[in-house]
C-alpha cells in the first residue's frame, strides 16, 4: 500500500510539472513597452488648445454734444460698409449757425477787398509825392500821405485777421456738424444700439457699439512643453465648437514669457473666415498640427531620387 501511494504521488507531481511546462511554452514573451516620447509627440500634433475668438476692433459712437438724436437707421446685427450713414443728431441749429458764420465771413472778405484797394491807393499817392522834383510838396503833405498809407495797411492787417477768425469759427461749426453725423468708420457689425431717435442725450452718451466685420483673432494658451514648435507665421487650424466648423489661421504673436501659475504661453492667431456666423467671444480650439512639416512622399520601388547622390 505504501508503495502504491508513493507511485500515485509521484505521478501527480509529474502531471503538474508537465502542465507548468506547457504553460511556459504556450505563453509568448512580453514585448517591451514603447517609449513615451513618440506617443507624446503624436498626441501633441492632434491636441487642440483652448482659446477664445476676439473681435479685431470695436468702437462706440457717442453723442458729441448735448442735443436730440434725430435719426438712427441701424439695428443690432446689421452689417455695414465703411462710410455708410447710420444716423445723426438734430442739425437745424448747427445749420443756421453755419449760414450765419458763412455770411459773416463773406462780409469780412468784402471789407478786406475794400481796404486792400484803399491801401493800394494810399501807397500810390505816397510814391507820387516822393518822386522828384523835390520841394514841390511840403513836408506836411508828404507826412500826411505816409500816415494815410500806414493807417490803410494797419486796417488791412486787421481785416485779414478778422477773416482768419471767421474762417476758424465756420470750420468749428462744420466740424460739429460732421461729428453729429454718424458714419461707419470701417466695415462693421452693429453690436448694441443704446438709444432710439427722438431721445435727448447728454454729451458723451453712448449711441452705438460697432464691431469690425471679419478680421477675427483667437487668443489661446500653448503648453510650455510645446512652445518650441510655435513660431510667428505658423499656419494653424481653428475649430469653433459652436459652429462645428474648422477654419485656417496663422499664428500672429507669441508672448515672450511663460505664465508662472499655469505654465502656459499665451498666443494670438489670425482667423481666416468670411463666415457671418463667427462671433467674438466664441470658444475656439486651436491645433498647431497644420504647421508641422508634411511627411516625406513614398519612394518608387526603392529607387534613389535624382538628388540622392547615387
């Protein structure tokens, strides 16, 4: 019995040993883990960096003086070309002041012409008095002619100064008229209309807010470890989740410093788009992969190229 038990025990041990050997043979050797650097590089190519769309330029149209808003022909969302008339303040009083200033200037110019003629006559008289033969006219007559000419020239200087004053007054009134007429300073979109026609407004009160049409930019942050790949002029891809669209762009500027708290570098990219749905303030995702060098083209049957040196 002891002999049979020993034989069975040896058989069980042998069977287990065989199974272990079979498992060792069946299990393939483990492959070494790939390096983390290529994976990081690949993910960097596809990474979309968070940003926000900025309007290229905005301006507020304000009331140049206290008065009544007579006309305003635009609404929020309207797209306007540069130079388009948008509205104006009440101009009746300014137009009346312009006509009066123009009449005063016309009168001053007429007076100048009259005084110029008198000065010319006084000058000619004095020149005749001073011609030989000497002694024909008395010293008092010559002195009187000299004083008349001097007086005429003084009056002429005063008339010319008055004309400059009247011209300045008229130019100031016309400038106020120009300021009271609101024209689009560039191709733009009306963002806000603060007032309605007929409203009495104070000087400096906002009337409209305008955003430049197109010309959007995107401000975004680049991780410090990817900063070496970002250079001014680099083509980028800009995805706007709100529209579900991707647009081309170009890296315009890069901050020279790293933000110490986030370890990010802030950059600005130009957004190339004529899509009217693009709005300032939209969330953007910027990919730098568009600026990476394209992969080398496949070779034809392993033949060397013309410039291979072979």
